C-alpha cells in the first residue's frame, strides 16, 4: 500500500485498536469482500490453500483501507465541540452543545438534565413542545455505545422537526410534545470514539476487577434476569458484553431513564428505542414469546411501517416481537416501557448486516431519511387515531384506564421481589464465605 500520511496513519491505528479485538470470524462478517479478495491473493501467491489465521485480520484491514481510503477519510468523526456535523458522525461534546444551542435558539425547546453518568457526564433529554401539547412522543438512542448511526437518526429527527419548514415537520411540531434522548449512554459512546470502536456497555466498574460496564439494555425491571454471584456463569458475567448486572435499575443510565419514563408515563402515546443493526421494527416481548395484549393495535402500526420502508427503500423490514424476530433477551427497555409505561412501544434496528456497526458516513443520509419517513407515517397514523377516538378505544380495551395505577403497583411489587432475591444472594454469599473460612 502507498505510504500513509500522518492523518491516515492515525486513523488506521485508531481503527485497529478497536477492530483488532474482533474475532477472525467478525472480520469476515464485517468486511466479507475484502476477506474474500485477501484469501484469493493468498491463494495465488502461495499456490496453495492457506487457512485463515487471526494474524491475517490486520492484513484484511490493510487491504480494505487501501481500497477504501475515501471511506476511511470520510468516516473521520467530528470531535470539535464548537459545531455539529449533521451529515457525519459526532462525539458526545458536539451533540451536547448542539442540544443546548437549539434550546437557546427556540423558546419552546428545553434541555433537561436527568442525571449524571459514572464518569460525570450529563444525561440529557431535549423537549420540543411548541403548542403546549399533552401527547408525548418519546425517542431515545445510543443505549449501546457502538451503534453510532442511530445517534445521527435521532439528531436528524430533531433537526428536521425544528429547522425544516415542511408540511410533515409542521404536523409533528403542532401536534406532539417530543422528548428525545440522543445519547442514553454517554460514557460508553465517548469510549467508542477514543478507545474501542466496538464497545457496547456503559463504563462503570463491576465486581470483577479489570472488567467494566453493564449492558444498560439488560438492566430494566421487566423480565430482568440477574447475574448470580458465585455461580461461575462466565457467559453472563461482568466481563461479558451483555452483562445484566446483579440487580435491575442499578446503573446511573437505567435509573435516570426509568425516572424520565415514569414521570411522563400518563401522557406518553408513542415510544421508540433505536438500535443498530438488522432492518427490524420490533415490539415487546424479548423475555418470552407471548404476544402483547394490544397485539392487534401494534399490528396496524407495524403494517404502516412496513409500507413506509417498502416505499422509501424498496426493502421489506422484519417486524414482530423481539423474542420471535431477533432473540430471547431479558431486562430490555422495550419490554419495560410496553409493560409499565405505554402500550405503543417499539425497538428499531437500523441498518444492514453488511455494515454492522460501522456504516460508512455516505450511507447516513439513507438511514436518516428512511427513518424520518417511517416516523412521520407512524405519527400521522397516531394523530388520526387520537383524533378519531380509536387510540382511546384501543387503550380502554387493552390497557384499562386504571391500569396506569395498577402498573405502578406491579412495578413496586416486582422491585420488592427483586430486592428479596438480592437479600437471598447476600445470605448465600455469606454462607459460602463462612464455610470457606
Ligand atoms: Zn443495540
């Protein structure tokens, strides 16, 4: 390859620091074409079929970067806090400053600080409520640090609502109160920009020295499955990527977000948690395969969104329950929100399995526009359901008027049950310690 310029050298090193942690199979998944070409080269050079070794990862990466320097150059992310780049990737500081800038600019936009992370960063929610509406639409992204493109999606939704003077933007602005949290997990997100591009969890210390982070999207109350201390369950232990934590709502991020959700639950009408990747539009449940009570209502919203993606991308999106469409997972946000907060709740997986977590930035626009169109068509449906009384009818049928209070009681009961489980763990641990002593 040609001699790398200092900037390219830096970018290469930065990316290798994250990518070298991948297993060889991941490299094949992430860069299938480059891997295939590398194998071809290897074969013609040696006139034999060498097996692919882990050391070859770096060579595939070299090949990929040589062939795609424009990609490498253009994926350079903005870390300058003085401006936000709406067509590229940005680290946390530019996002934070952009939210404050918008709150300064528009009198109906406010920033709410709903907590602080382990490393002291602000947990920020942006409110947009031009017409003093009660109907809340709640959107959040980047609970998983490495899923960069969904931060672009939520930031661009904000941008389009506020700064695009279109009929769609006006409809949204005039009829809803938006609460948008672009970065649920700022510590993890910063870590992906400066240390390891593939980091997923938050960055708090765990009970295992040297292992950091809880998967915040496994730490919510509904269907929570604790890691059992002393069980030797290393697959779910503190060093694993999907560490649930020892108890629900134990991270600064999940506590803060849960408070935001609870505070606004009476008026919440619609909810999305954005993730990468898979082209899936899913709803509760992930913890089991049962259909939600309002399955019929959710079905109408899923049909609406399937049509939107077919129109905008010509792609059929997979829709349905997380358990059935993706996999079984416990303590996830969408289960929690659906069960305790509001019936129409989705978790959306943006992007394809070729890009995985590292979509090139010339693809950001495609994601942003198709997600914007999908959200607009969802909220048009919601708006007409609210106006016609259909929304209230569905709510009474599936989610009785009193159920909000009942759900709070259920929440308290589950919290109590979980703390009882905690006390059992502690007693068992003590017994183990005493026996060992
Ligand atoms: Zn995710």
